[in-house]
């Protein structure tokens, strides 16, 4: 119940607020305090109104009596006579800031302008609601702000050196009748616009600009108050960015009726023009181009002079460059001394500070690689307020050319062959010896590189081949061509003594014959590195032995001159060779079949082989019924026998022995020496046996789609009549799906002599069947013929005949002439097609 009673007053309040809603005109809260002679802006805006979005405004003024009209946005005759001159001259202006807001601008407010200002908005509402005007009291006070420099700004610039400290002062005070605060800002102009440096705000806070924030936090830029009205800008360690014109900008602030601080006026004074002079620095090496003997000392002095006074420190760095044109980034840093006189560490180079302006570089035990250009770079640093250091100038001297004259290291190289091959696979050993070494030093090291040059019978130029090279740390770097042999231990490089290097080829081949030479390099230890100082090349040594060409002769002999199909064929191959050391032989039996043999269209068949280790391997022998039907064996060291059992008519052809001679190679490996081919042995079955023929027949070679196509394959026999039980046939059917026989034949189906039917997978819906309808007639039927069944069709027949001994002999394959089968579209189906 209590909740319901409390709801009635709330509802009443909401209704009153809804009825009271209307136009609202706003001006700033009173009073507005302004300084005599300053520009004054009084804003006014209207909200919650009806009618057009752009509203009109009238301004009136009163000093406690009637209001006088000043200016209007819509009525040009609105201005009263006493304001017409000031409005007409633009001293008083009414400007629109938006459709519903304007501001009254008085460019130089005077004491007579003090009073009450009323902003009026003519009604555009359907009903009169809200307020249509608002007033603000403006108070004009006298100008009590005084701003001046510490002294009148001199026409002459204030000259400073980079890194110097300087101070600037300005005086600012006020005798305003109101309680006001001052804000002081120091500004710099070294471009088109003034840039803030540091401010003391009206709230008593120090506020640096982003560009000076770090220097302010470091204490290098400060703003202090001296007495009550002196504001001092202090800059420690001036930078190039500090050059320019300085002014002191002072603004006066008062707390308004809304408790916010408002700036009521602003004045400035130019204090000084600061010019920063570049510090002069000269850097010179106190010597001209010079020459030093190897292992001696290089002594250079870098002199620096500067006009800098006061506290500063110098930093000096010595550089080395091989080329006069190298830039500083390409040069090598030798040694440096920082501004704290700390010298970087180097065991062979020392840097001493002779006096304030001289820095001495001493390099001991110089080598020829130290020849080049030396220069020094100097920088001047000055301390900053926070204890850090700032580099004010840096300069690099002109380079000085230094030539290090080498001590002539002298030694000879002698290359001898301690072992030379007489035959292939004999070892070769070469010794490269250092002789008569003079002007050597303790830190001296010798390494070797081995090279090979091929013998040529013409004037052709041959590039020398690197076999291996030894680095300064005695790491072996092998050549590309000899890499594998070195890894296999066939070629060995060694250092037998301090002055002797050796090369050993374990098994020398004919490809190794040629000239060999060595290059011995001398290395000296300089600046913590091994540096090559000299190369000496030996006289080449020739590795060569006389050889005669390998010869190999192979003779094939047929052991049984006459035999019939089904009998065993036997032949031997006798081998003889010359100029081959302890040879072994591998044998391959090949056959050149007749062109009617379809198993190898190229003509030559690899049958069986026996390698040099007497391992037998069947090569291309594919007759699964006679897997053990061929034998190859070694009868003597140079004689081999080949047997073929139960020969077939298809075995007819020319048989040869292909022999390869092998000689022992390095590491127990065999090396191929030469190949030989025997004379051919012919297998030719002279017989008056049957002759088979095959033909194709079809009663209707043209069929419609879906009909049955019949094809007959008929075998006939001539010369000899055979019983049906003494012959059988392998029959295969093929189709060439084109009008011309220009495509590969496609197997349709096959029937072997044992009656097993084979049929590949078909890609269309028609089907085929194959049957034997008589001992020598075979029929192929195509069921449900389709367009894809058209083309040339033929059959292939391989006859088999049983001999008197009961052995089945395979006869040559025979093929029929093709018959073209046409498949037409059914008449009814044709009518179903659209015209």
C-alpha cells in the first residue's frame, strides 16, 4: 500500500516536467571578467525549439536602465543609433557558429562596455514554452599586467658554442583588481613558427613541450623564479636545436563564475637571439706516407687541436683500410681510447696518450698484410647537467699510406716418386720435400696442395685438377673428382715430417696416368691469424707406364650339328685374351629371334648370364613351362657351355655369347677391361610339318544397336593331316576401333589351348562370349552391340602340335585379315532424335 501512495507524487512531477519542456536560451554564467582593451567573446545558443533549424538572435545591452539594441542576425535595422558606428566599423560583430549558436565579439572592450548583455531568440515555436532570452553580466577591469625582458633585446645575437650553458630572464607582474594567476611560457623560433619550450602554468605546475621533455627531466632545461616577478630559463649544454629567437609569453587567468579558469589576456616580449657556433676541430697524423720493414714496428701519432675551452674530453679511434677509396664503415677498427681515457685491449697494438692533444699508435711485428691506409677519428665530448656526456663535434684525419716491405722467405721444393707403378693397380707414392729454407721465423708453418694434369697427345689445354689442399690449421680440403676415392682410402695424403708431405695412390689406374706436382705454402702468425706469405711450386713428376690394348676373342661352337624340335640344343663358347692381368670372364647368352616372335619386337633377347664370380642369372627368359630349360655353366677357366632342353619351334634364331673380361681392381674390386662378341650359332628346324592358316568370317558384318554380332575364326592346315588330339590352339580376339588400322588393338577375349577363357574389363554395356564350335573353328559373339563395338576385328592363333615323342611344340603365331564391323542406329531410336 505504501508503494502505491508514493507513486502518485512521482507521476505528477513527470507530468509537470513534460508540460514545462520548451525553448532554452543559454549564455555564460555571470560575471564575465575581461581586461580593458582585450578582445571579448560572449557566446549564446538555443535548444529544444520548434520550427526551422536555423534560429535568429538579437543582442541588447543595459547599464542598469533600459536595454539598448546592439545587433541582430535577421534585422539589419535592429541596431540602435549609439552602436551603429561600432557595428558598422566591425568593432562589434555578431557571428554565427552553428544553426542554433552565435557569439558577440567586441574587439577592444572598454569600461563603458561594462554592464548586462541580453541574448534574445525570436519565437518559431507553435506554442510559447521555455525562455526566449538570457542575460550575462560583463565586468571590465583595468590592464595591470606588465611583461619585460631582463634587458632590452640587443640587435646583436648572443653567440655561444655547442655545449655551453646560458640563461634568459623576463619579468612579469600584475596589479589587477581581481584575484588572477599568471602563466609564463618560454618559446623558441628557429623556423616559420614559435615552438614551446617550458611553461609554469597558472596552476603552478611546470609543463615541458614533448620535444624538451627528456632534457627537462634530465635537468638540462629549467625554469626558475627569481624574486617575485623574474622568470629565468636555464639551458645546460646547448645543442644545435637551441639556436634561434627566444621570447617570454605571459598570460593572465581568472577563476570564472563556473569555477573554471579563464585566460583573460596574453602578452609577450622577445628576449634574445641565440647563435651556436660550431666547435672547430682539426685532426692530423703527424707523418707523411711511410715504409716499414716486415717484423718491425709501425709508429703513428694523431694530433688534435680545438678552439674548445672549459671542460671537455676527447675520444680517438684508429682505423685501417686496404683501399684508399673505402668508406669509414668499410674500414677496420684497430684501437680506440674513450673520453675516460680507457684504451681497448689488443696484444700487438698499443695506444698511448702522450699529451692532451696527441695520441700515439704503436704496432709491433708488422706483416705485409698490414700495408694499407691508416687514419684516426677524434670526437669532442662535453659534460651535461645530469652527469652524462654529449658529443659536440667529430672529425676524421686524411689517410696515411703505409707500405710494409716483406723479408724475402726463401725455400725450394723437390718432388720425388718413391714408388712408381709398372702395371695397372700398382701403388704410386710421391714425396714433396722442403729444402734450403732461409729467413724463417718461429711462428712459421708450411702446408701443401697436390695437383694432377692429364697427359694429352694434342695441343689441347687441360685445366689442372686439385686433388687436395692443406689449410693453415692442417685441415685437408679435398677436390671434387678425388673426393670419393679419398673417402674410400684409395688415395692417402700424409705429413711424414716437418718438411715432408706424401701422396699415395693405393691402386693406380690408367686414368691416373699423368703429371703430378705440389705447391708448398708458407704461413706466418700475424695479429692472432695465420697469413699466407709465399707459395713455391715443384717441378712436375710424370706417372706413366707402357700399356698394350686389351684383346678378347670369343668363339662359339654348336656341339650337335643336326637336331629336331624337342631335342636339346648345346653350344660352347671359348674365350682367349691378351694383355689382361689374371682375367676373369662374365658370359651372357643372347638370341636373335625371327620377326614373327612377338615377345621381343626389337629382335635380340637376353636369355641367361654367368658373372665373373660364377653366379648364374636368368635374364629375359619368360617361358614359365621351361623355367629349368636353359643352363649356362663354366667348363674351364676360359670355356663355357650353354644347354637348352626340349627346344620349341619358337626357339629358332641366332645365338651368341657376349663375354666381358674383368681384371682385379683396388680394394678387392673387379674392374671391367674389355668386351667381346662370339660368332652366331643358328637354330633352324628343317621340317615338312603342317602349315596353319587362319581366316575370319561373319554372315552379317553390319548390325544395329542392341543386336548380336557373330564372328568366326577358322583354322586350316596344309601339307600334313593331323589328328585333332595332336593339335591345340591359343586363340585371341582383337579390335581396332577405327576405319583405318591406325590405333592400338584392344584385346576382346582369349581362349588358351587348355580351354580357359580370359576377358578384360569392358567400359561399356555390351558383352562378349567365346566358344569352340569345332576342333578348328572358334566363335566370338558380341551381345547388345553398341557404337563402341565398331571397327576392324581380327583373331590371332598360336598352334601347338604334339610330336612323335609326345612333346608339345609351339608353332609360330598367325593372324587373320581384319573384318570391319559396322554398328548402325536403330530406326525407331533415330526417329526419337529432334530435327
